[in-house]
């Protein structure tokens, strides 16, 4: 439901020393969200509103509940509803089937559980009891959703000694056509980006299957709502590695690839065959698994990574050099979705052919800052 509040004092600004902070609507109207529990800061709201846009777009494009784990205005992970594998279930101590909404968040957070520490969760559908129980277990600062099922708010309100942030977003909110930002006393005004990303917008390419198309859509949406430069590695309706905020695109590709490798290596038998003592905190499970991944020798790592399923890489803009493709290929990418149009596009295309990678050119730039 829309909020009746026209202004809301915040905990603080970007940093605690920025003690005075408030959120209002440009037209003086009511806010498009309600605070059901807790007190937001500026960063909380930046994460929540960015995450809401991501999950709303992903759910609309892919026809399934979507979730994102947001940190510092970028997704640590994003996913649509689907199967939670044994590794994800062990990490989050899940011992029963999950609802679609809960599975979407578990899959999103499983992308990079270390980066998700203290996240803002965003979900496209009402939070149910399964999702609330999962949120209660993990280290998280808050959640934004369009609604909450009966009894859920009581569960969430007990988290973090009563300070866990619960935001209810008006799903019918339509932002104005003009965006305004003040930076160092200078006002920037631009049109809101009207682009809708879906499978039909990607066109066709040889070898571009429907499964790859769905992963490409999720990857592009995740990259669109990450701080640029950004790329997302996607496998089976979930991100397995996201690289954001680097000045060099190839560094984003490398960073996301390293995260995707860790995601795969967390499925190594040496790791999945272990057991945690009863009562082991969830974050200690995550840290233990990651330490064990680091202990795998080069031969074990290479042998396991060579047998894992290939993934799709989606970029928020074009690849300027073929080194992006070379690095992506080394991390298991077999489909690249990028803007195209660079001076060296022919070299990028040639690199994809050499590596046996399906190349999809979107003609899009999806920067977010």
C-alpha cells in the first residue's frame, strides 16, 4: 500500500557524521513505500530502491518471483525462483522444501554469501513464512517487498533486537519521467531510462537457446542495476558471479569470473562431503567453506572447474577489447551478451569464435551510477 507519509527523517546520511537526513518526494506527495519496522539510513534506501527495480524487472521479464541481495547499491546476487541445490541448502541450514519466493532469495544470496553479509533483501512478491524464516537466519539489515503475509512481520520485527528494517513498496508506483541529482551543489537533470529488457529484445544468434536467453535477460537486468562498469555471470536463472564498479571492464570480467569459480568450487566433493557441528552459525558455515575452497590445490581446482556447466556473461556495455572474451572463456563462459559497436568489435567476435562462445549483441548501454 502507498505510504501516507510525505517526508521521513532517516537514521543518518551516507555516513553517521551526516546526522541530518530525510527522504521526500519531489512533488511533495506521499512516499511510495511504508516503513513497517526499523529506521532506514540513506544507504538502506539506496539499496532498497535499486533492488526493488531489479526484482520488479526480472520478475516481469521472466514470469517468476525474483529476489536480489543488495550491498552498496549493487546486487551481490540475483535470481528467480527455482531449485536450491544441496550446497545452498547446507549453507543456510535449509531442511525442508522452500516456497518460490524463499527459493529466489536463497539462490540470490548463494551467489556470493560473503558479499551478502549485512545485505538489503529485495523480493518481487509478498514475503511468506519460509522467506521470513530464511531472513531471520542470515546476517541482513532489511528487506523490501510489495507485501507481507500474516504473521511474517512479527518474525522479522524480532531480528536485530527489533531494528531489522522492513519496507513495504507500493507495486503500482510509477516514477516521474525526469530524474534529478545534486552533486557538490550542481544539479543534474536527465530523462528516466524507459528501456524494458526482455527476451524478445535480444534477437537471435546461432546457438542462442531459450535457456541461454532467460539467463541473458537476468544477467542484463542484474548488470543494469549494479554500479558500472558491471558484468554478471548467470547459470540456470541465478547469478553465480557479479563484478561491479571497476574502471576497467576486463577487471569486472575477471572479478565476476573469480566469484563464479568460487561458486562452482563450493560444490566440490571435498566441501559438500563435510558436515557442520550442530549449532554452527550460518556465517561461520560460509567462512569455513570459503577457507576450504582456498585450501584446494591447483590440480583439484582445475579438474573440478573443467567439468562444471558453462554459464552466460551479460555486460552493461560493449567489450572494447578481446581480452574480455579471453578472460571470460577461462572462467567457463560459453555465451557472451554485450552491447557491440566498439572499434574492435571484429576482434571480439573473432575471439568468441575461437573459444566456441555464442555472441549476442544488444546495442544497449545500461550504465548505473
